[in-house]
C-alpha cells in the first residue's frame, strides 16, 4: 500500500471536520473507497466548503501543492481558476442542485505549486453528486482527465495543414513535416526518409525536440544524410505494409508516405517507450494523407522548377565587384520560399575607365519566360554599357533589345491554346523597368537614370548627418517610360560622400494589393530612416527583413546597396576546401589578417570563434568549397562564408546523425553585432559583423574624411585562386 492509500490509512480522521471514517455516511465512505482505488485522477469534494480528498493520480495534477492541499477547500487550493465560469460555479451548482455536469474540453491555466509557473492545459472533467440516505447532497465526486497532449496533436495537425498549403518544394515540405511531427507525437526526434536523386540511394533529414532554430537558421537548407542501416529496414517494413508500423514498446513509429509519380517516402518518429495513444493513431491517418498530397505537389513542382533554377543560377550574378573604395551588397527574395525563378535582376561591373556600372530591373511575370528575358536584358546591358556607358545611350540600346524580344519571341503557342501558359507570348506587352547608373569610386560621383523603375534612396553617413542632412533622402530623379517605349529618361547626377550609401530596389519590395503605392514608399522610407549604421550587407538585410515583416510579400523583390568606404577599408579572401583540416587553416589565416590589421585580442577571439563555427558548418553541411571573406570598414569587421551546396541531395556520409543543427549559428549570433543567412543564386551565404576597437585607425579616419583609397579593383578583392569574390549580403 503506497501513496495516498497509505497516507489515508494512517490519517487521524477523528480530528477532521468529517469525523472518523467508520462514522461517515455509507454513501460518502463508498465514494471515498472508489476514489482511492481508481487509477484515474479523482477527487471527493466534501461538504459545503468542498474540501478536497483525492487519490494519487489527482495528486500528480496538483504538483507540489500536494500534500498540503489534502483536506483543504478547493477555492483555496486552486484560487487561480476557481472563479472561472466552468470551474467553481459548476461545483457549487452541483452541490446546491444535485445536477451532474460533464465538460469535454476546458482550457485552464493552472499553477502546480509554490514558485511554479502557470501551465496552460486542456481537461475533460465531470462532477457527480454524492447523495445521502435522505437524498441530500453530501459532496461532489470529481473526475478529471488532462487532454493537453490530445489538443496539442490536434493543433499540430491544423498547423501542418496550414503550413503545407504554402510549402512548394520538397525541402520546404520536409521542414514543415519534421517540425510538426515532433509536436504531434511528443517525439524525441522525427526523421523524414526520401529517395535520393542518385540511383538506389535514400536520404534522410532529422529534427530533434531540443532544437530551437531561429528564423535565420530555419531558412538554411536541410541537412540531408544517407539513410542509415538501422532505419532502412524500418522504412522497408512500413512501405511493405502500406500502413504505420509501431514497435511493441511504442518507441518507434514509421509512417509510409505515397508522394505520387511512384515516389515512396517514410516518416520515422522516435518516442519515449510508452504505448501510442489511441488519438495519436487517428492523427497518423490524417498525417499520411496531408503529407502525401503535399509531397506529391512538391515533387511535381521541383521537376518543373529545374529549368528555371538553372536559369536563375546562371542569370543572376553569383558575385559582385568590390574595391577598397566601394562595397556592394545584393539581396533577392522570391515570393515564396523555394521559388527561385523570376524577372527581377541586378548586376554590377567595372567599366573600362574604372567607373562602376550598377543596374537593377524587373521583367513582368515570373517563371521560365520572365527569367529568360531577364537574362537577355541583363546581358544586353553589359554589352551596351561597354560600348557607350552614358545612361541615355544604354537605355536607347535596351529599347531596341526589348522591341526585338517582343517581336521575335515564338508565337507558335499563343495564349489560349491547350499547351500555352500565362506568359508564353507577349503580344506587344513585354514590360521591363530598369534603373541604370555609374559610380566613380575616386570621388563618389553618380549618374543615374530610370526607365519606369522606382527611384533609389541615399542613406547619409555619419559626417553628412552631422552637417544636418536627413538619414534617408529619395533621389530627385524623374522616371521615364519602361524599356521598349519611346520617351525621355533624364539622367540625374549626385555625389556619394564617404560613408554614404545608395539603396535601389524593385517594386516587389513596396507594392501590396489593396494599398496605394505611396503607402509602401512611405513605409520603406521610415524603415530606411531607422536603419542602424552598418555595412551595405547589414543595411540590405535590415531593410529587406523589416519590409517583409511589416507586410506580407506578394512578388519577388531585389535590392542593391552601394556604399562609399572611408580610407582604411581592408579586404582579404581565401577559398576553403571542404575538408575538416581546413577549419584550423582558415582560423590561422584569419588570425594573421586580424593581427596585421591591428585588431585587439578580445575581438580576435570572437571573430576567429565565429569563423570556426561557420567553416565547420559549411564543411559538414554543404560539402563544397567555401569562400571566406574578411572586410574591415569603418571599425566594423565583416565575415562572410559562402558555399555552393546543392539543395535537397544527400551531403553527409558517416556523419553523426544525432548532431543538433543550429548551436554553432546561435553562438555566432551571440558573439556578433549583426548576423544573417540566406540563399543566393550560387548557394548559401552566412555572415556576421563585429564592431572592433581600433582607436588609432579611427582617429586617422576622422582626420582624413575625404581621403579615399584608389577606386580600381584591388588585388585583395579576389580570392587567391583567381576566382571572383562572392557578393556581400
């Protein structure tokens, strides 16, 4: 005899308000015997004060309130919920009227003991009167079953359906499934197993319950590994059965998934050893159907996306030119995660006379058609600018290109035919906007013109703001007609002072349905005005994320940030092979650069630690060479690690599949002043910035505000192997 039965057997009931047990009314004594013997949480609430006498299972619900709660008034034991309309008043009504109640689902926030926090839970509860020989109500018999896990599984299923509705790629669907499976089945881990593009090879991605990933880490590609031998037989068994496979202990649940086109997949859930609840088995059926349909759509989408993705990888520049005088960062955000083909484009290149040409534009529509035209227009910009870099000459040359594209595009599949899709023929409606300009790194002179494109904004540097200039000022530029339509596109001249930044963007950043364009422009100007001082990379990330958080994105958007650097701007870059020993070599190289740049030892330690984590992450999870860049600008040391990892293929062999993703990146965020991660047209880029203390250099910079290092491309701006450096941001 353990627990409350033993406690009750040794209790001096004669000192209680109800007297010795053998003097209780037989009905009340029988009810108490039922409570003690019942395996369910049960409580006998006695008398007008509704004193609580309960069993072991009910004591578990009370937490540390037991044993002090035994025999106390219910209103004093659970004061945090007693006044709730579905708690105290129900028991009091049963005591007064003798009418029983049944609450199938009540949401309550309980405090389970002294010093304990409040827990939100769901409960099924009943109250039945205990009547004496004369029909009077002696107390209330209360049975309660916590259904929080059941409710959580239902919510996880609802979240799964909602999230899968907007997940378009296999990678996107996989992230959603892993995240929701852990919640739905109270899993230690969830593993999704899919066929690999390689013949006769399976891949798997895993998520653990203890993982807490930030939004930046969630955007990174999944870690795919080759399917381990211990899972292969479990997956095979589930697929052969075409029905969930559950081990006798309940520790492993394998769910077969039929993704269409003959593609089979499986979800394997690892749990604590316990029987799988009946409601969880019901959830499995809905899980199989929802995930199977989503994977089927995603497989088709990925197949159709292949051409567009190849176009995007070749048509958007994987790198942008950098110099000691000018830094450039670019961001491109598709309208939905995983969608990579669109008409937005950007580019930058040095002209023969040393000036820098910058261009950003937008071809109407999305998909292969828009991407194809975008690539042709972008290539034509380079050809025209290298012949005559004057904005008016470039725009006129592009007019002819757009006319020819519209006239020469195949019309064998016009809109309306069975094989046609929107955008397959333009019919005189090819619409291209573009902003083009040149920058002289020597003095910051800018000449820019717009063909129907949103005007850029100048962010003033510290020196300019000290003279009273506003933080963000739109360029006073008259936008002419889009390319392909005759009209005047007047060029505007301005000067970027040291520390200033020119920010250009496509209309997807500011346009929203049901909203005036001026509202989006005003929202952008407000965010730009509040942007913290930083590099083009950090400013681009801040603006892009702030705009997309403030209102839902409805179209692809691109952004360019071009900053004029002060004297003392330093840059170095190397290529890191995908080998474990490369991590130490990268650390040693970076420390030597930091010592040469007179960075303090404290900052050196933080920076080298961050580099070690990023290179390790790239070596393990990308499996490709990485481009490591150090960039010292105005007292801010920026580190960029860019890889060209292929999304959705098995990348690891023999790796520790229990490793938790995200700890390294969380550490980098903790030790840095700014952090970001995103996909580029060539792979994944992760970066961080640290404000370093270089008093001597800062004093020299303040005395040389107008002195700028020569603006031609420097030797340090390219990695030692001669390959160009990747774009910042």
